[in-house]
């Protein structure tokens, strides 16, 4: 495998842009959640640059592995799926990274999130991880990509075997896997985990979980005190900062912002349609979320696969069992890794709770895992809740597959149908 030459000038440029956006938000306040979001994204990327400059160990960290362990050991995480690719979204370097992934041998049919990740590392735009940790979670790409990144950089690696279901036996098994992970991290870094510190971090994480449950409940208000773009921002903050005081800080701002609007019976924009949003929307077209809300009055009140937490209980004396339970309570982990019936029931219950009038299924053309759920979810929403579902073909990272104009056209037609449906009900 060819040697990678690390070149962090793209990451430095992305940091400069994030810094400019954050300073603009502070000078021209819009929402506290938006300002806090960019503050955290700036902090995340600056920390990576600083770590590489200072020679601190960076851990390549896969999707849905508890951040709490890293935080308790004061290690620097490079989130493989999101953190690696963030400069691409900021600099709009989609074509270049996709070409790098293709030249490496990855077909266009493969998940664009992982193609982007591989392209970024192939080009040397991401910091070199000192070791990589990944997990069997969600899809085949997740299960394979961490090993590929470790081979590209020729660094040590650790694979977490996550059981399919969440019986007591399997939760205990995964807790043992987390124990083996800690031993690996201690060996790689020469640092010993402070168990009391881990208990404190888990308690912090549980506080943040409770705040997110409050946010989930506030979505049910009419009108909904929800900013559409916060749907995506919440996902990224949880993945990058879960278990840290910075996550708690951010989600408190989101909750308090929503509660202040709800207490006054207000919504960010005139609410005409209450919609579920299913699967992540296109990250290359964030303004689409604002357009839906501000120009069309379509509010994304329900987010069942990415924002609907299951019940999580912690055992203060056993942080690893607590973290194992969290992995199965986390929205993506519960709905995307388990049987499809879990995703279906989450969508149906969310639709009932938020009184949704329709649903948008963001069908990423390169995601077989997500697209396999379209029919059972659409059928269940029609049969059990009597609401229609719009299937929007798109791609999360690759804007070349479906242009924004085509998505807007479909969305406008769907909203017109909903308007006509209201008149007949």
C-alpha cells in the first residue's frame, strides 16, 4: 500500500472558515444553539491540529463507540466517519475526495460517507491516527472501514465485537469487550484508566441523555419549537462529544431555547406541516433544512432513527455495563443495528407522539442498510398512523448523484399533496 503523505493545510483552512463562521455568529446572534454548535465544531478541529503539532496520541474512533472511555483517559478522538470528513463539507471538496476513493478501488455504489473518509485519508488531509478502534455496528462499511484506515496508515488497531441484540448476556459480553478495549488503550498510550474518573464521566453522560429526552418531549408541542437544522447538529454533537461536559453544555442550550419558545407558544417559523425526518438528510445541502422551514412552513418535528433515545439506566458502580447499555439505547444503535422491527416501531411511535402529518425518508442511494427499511417503514406509517411518506433519493456526502433542485421539486410536490389532503380530511 502506497505511503500517505500527511498534508493538513485543508484542515487548517477548514478551521479558519469555522473560526470565521463562529465569530460571525457571535457578532450577529441568531440562535444560541447555532453559535454553540459552531463553537464546538471549531474546538474539535482545533484540538486535532494542536494534538498533531504537540505529538499527543490521536485515536481513530469509529461510529457508536462510547466516547466516555476516551474522555476519561484524556485522549484525542478522530471520529472516522464524521471528523475525518468534516473539512470536505466545509471546503466543498467532494469531487476530489470521491476521485481519490475511486482511484483507491472503492466503487461508486459504496456508502459515500466511507468513500469520503477513505478519500480524505488517502489524500493525507486527515491527521494520522496513532491507532484505530472500530466496531461491528450499523453496516458492513462500518465493520470494514476502520481496519482499512489502520492498514493505510500502518498503525495498531482494535475491533469491538458488538452483539446483535441487547439481552443481559449480550450486554455483559459487550461490557467485557469494552474492558479489553481499555487494556488496548492503556498499552498503546502508557496511561492507566482512572475508574473513579470513568464513573464521573458516565454520570455526566447520563445527565446529557436526560436533557436529550427533554428535547425529544418538547418536539411534541404545537407549534413545534424546533429549528430544522438542529436535527443534524444534534446528531453530530452527540457523535463527536457524547459523554463530555461540552455535549451537556450544547444540549442545555438547545433545550432551554426550545422551552422558551414552547412556553410562549412560538415556533421559529410559521408551522404549516409537521413532518418526520427519517435517516440523515444530505450533509452537503444544509440550507435545504432552512428552506423547508422558512419558506415552506415544513417543520421536522420527529427524528425517530437519529433522535429517539430508548430507556437507558446506569449502574453507578459498574460503568462498563452502563456504557454497554447506552450503546443499545442510543438512537442510531437501537434502530439501525437491530432488527428492522425496531426502526419501524420507533417511526410509528414518533409519528404518533409528535402528531406528524407526513414523513420524509432521505433515501441515500449508496446506503443499502437505510434503503432496505423504506418499504416496511412507509407501509407501517400508512397502515398504523395514516400518513404518507415521501422517498427523496439523495446522497449524504456526494452532491453529484442528485442535485438540490431535484430534491426541492419533489419536496414541493409532496407538500402540495399534504395541503390538498388537509382540505379533504
